[in-house]
């Protein structure tokens, strides 16, 4: 990077693009303060004793073993948490080190773990460094509390007398508390200065906090187990920690798939528009709301003209691209609160809350005109050549509530009759349901009006 200008290097670290000027100042100030804390503490601590070096070696070895054994699961977890909070289970070893090691070795353990994790972190360098400083602050805070109380000696093997059990429990809780609080303050204020001062953003979600609590409890066991039988207990614990990380990833994956299935169940997989299951309840609520406010509601039915000919001309895949393009036209032609649904095949329905006859006509005409000028880019199978295809039209029918009915099924029936009239009259046009609806439900007459 010797030939890269300094401003470009700074931008590459992503220190400025995700925060404000005050947020950037907070990040730099906290990093300097935590760095100074680590340096002063390391100098004051002096050279570690042999027991500390042995514990450091054991915790480092099992931390690396844990990271290697769970790398695929951790990569999937991080990919799923790109837009949210992520609890790294290497906190087990960071917490253990904070409880049994002097400051120099605590910092060294954090750096070993964070350097190794960087290659699957999926974060820009600047943000990853800041997170590393935040984790270091948690470890230093927990270490300071452990050494200020008998907790440090208790975890390293000193006997806990019966009358000291409550004090030991309180010390453990306090160590967990300062570990959580340090990261919360450092990262939470940075998020707040970025513009999000919500409690969830600062304190985290209940699920992530529960995951962190379990991680810290396992860290306490690891800290105690590192000094038992020359660390043999850590071998058994590492199996538990690896299993916990893999199990968490599987549970998160199942939850993600469940959420995706719930979304898919309410949406058309081809166009991404709502399907009937997703559209009908929302449309019914919109109708009730408009009726309570004495406002009109417009319901429109659209049908792509001569779709069988489109399918024959472009093939099945090409016709699918046309339907996706049409869905895009519908999305961009309506308002934010309007509801759009792929009703089936090449037929679509739109509900316009609080919309008069004139406004519904204008929106329908906008959709018709946009489809008329729509082009779709298709890639040919032989040679991969792309071409622009067009010459599409759409017909539509409109019904209004309460003029033509107050329930969705009735309004769609009348709009469908108006749609049939538009097709009978030459296609590529919009028809409004007349004041006196056309008789006869569509289900009781043959659809011989449309040769497509």
C-alpha cells in the first residue's frame, strides 16, 4: 500500500463511512484510552509467573482448537448476522483468561483470538479493530475486578470457605456484569452517536444477551478447569463449547429457514409480490379501516394481454421474466400503502386505500402506460446473447367501495367483470365498473371472451 494516498487508506479502514464525526471522535478516544489502560497495566504487572504462563498456554491452545473445529459453523453464523448482533463464543476463553491471567497475558490472549478470527469476520478493518478494543475493555474490566477481590485466587485453585460462598458468588456476578457493561458502554455509545439511541441498540436483544450469559458461564468453568489436573478438564469442556457453537448455528439456521418459509408462504416466489394468502387479510383490514373513516377504496384486477402468445414467443423462462418485470412496474406505479398481489398466472390485483374514482383511474392508466412501454432483457440459451423485447399490453378493471360492495370478494368480482369488458373491447385499456354492476358472477359463465 506504499503508493496509495493516505486519505484513501483511511477510507479503506471504514472508520468514517459508518458513523458521524462525533462517533468517530468517540471511537478514537476510546481506542486510545483502552490502549493506554492495557499498556500501563502490562507494565505494572511485570513478568508473569510460571502458573500464569501455563494457564495462558492452555487457554490459547483450546481457543485455537475451538476456532478451528467450529470454523464452518461460525462462518455461517456470521453470514446470518451481518445486519445484527453477533455473539462470538470465543468469549468463553476471553472470559476465562480475564479471571485467571495477569493483564499482559489477557491482552495477548485477546489478540491471538481476534487475529485468528479476522479471516472470517466479514467486517471492514476499522470496525473490526474497534470491536477488538471493546472486547479488550471487557476483559480488562473483568480482570481488574477479579484481582481486586479474592475471585482471582479462588478461580486459580484457592480454597473457598463456607462463609465465603456468598462473597464468591457476588464476585462472579460482578465480574460478569463489568464484562458486559464495558462492551455495552463502548459500543452502545458509538451506535448512539451514529443516530440510534434505542435501548435495544445499546443493550442488545434478549436472545443475544442470553447467549452472552451462557458464554460467560462456560468461561468461568474454563477458568477453573484450566488449573485442575493440568488442564485435562479443559479437553472435556472444549467438546461442550464446540458442540454449543455448532448447536447454536443449527438452531439459528432452522429459525432463519422458518422465517423464510413464513415469508414465502405469504409471497409469490417468482415475482416477490404477495400471494392470495398474504394479500387477503391485509386487504380486508384496509377495507374495514376505510369504511370506519368513511373513505372510498379502489380494487383493481389486471391481466397481461395475450399471455399465451408471449409464452409461445419467448418460452417459459422468458415469460417468467416478463411477469417479474410486470411486478416491478406494479410496485413502482402504486403508492407505499397500496397492496399488490399476484392473483394467479398472469392476473394481478391491486387494492388502493383511501382512493377516489378519479385517482384510481389515474393510477390504473399509469400502470397501463408503463406496461405498454415496458421492455425486458432476455438472454438467449445459445451463445448467451441478450436482447430487449417489448410490445406488451395489459387490461384492467376497477371497482370501488362502498359503491360496488364492502367486501373484497364482491369488489374483485365486479372489477373482474370490468376487466372482461376491457378485453372484449380490444385490450390495452382500463374499464370502471358501472354504477349498476354487470349481472352474473364470473364463476358461472364460460371464459370464452378471451382467446388467450
